[in-house]
C-alpha cells in the first residue's frame, strides 16, 4: 500500500493530517484481526530541500505513522525513512515530485504462513 495523495502530511512537517488518519484508520481496521502480523512503514520525500533534511523528515514521518498504528493496537511495526533516495517519479516535474512524496505500508511477515 502506498499513500501518495497530496496533503496527507503537513508540508515540511511530520504531523498526520485528518485525511491521512482516515486512510490509516482503514488500514488499521484491516490489520487488527492479525495481531502477529509484522508491518513495515517506509517514508519518502521529493528532492526539494537538503539531503539531510529530507532524510530526517522521512524518518520522522515514518515514525509518526508507526506511532499512530501502535496507539490503535497494531504493535509489530517497523519504520524507516529513505529521504529522496528512492524516487519513483521525475523530480523535475510537479507530478513526479508528488509521486515521490509518499508513505508505503508493507506486510513483512504473514502470521498465517508459519
């Protein structure tokens, strides 16, 4: 699951918006029946701003999503920020930059597979 909608987080901020919380609430609802499942949160930025700033911002955003999940009962969550190091779009275009500003939620292990 990749969350790429604009304004899902405040610009230059780690805080979740009401819109992003709605999206995350839906994900949490799907995850709660599986308490042993392990989830990874990966946050990314576009290339505007200094590399170090973008790395820290992405780490803070990933941590915000992790904390939100944990507050509502999803406990096995890892988070990592990648800054601008893994673009999926062209940072020379507005649409490409928008695509690069994203949070990805991945299932790392399935409690039913073991």
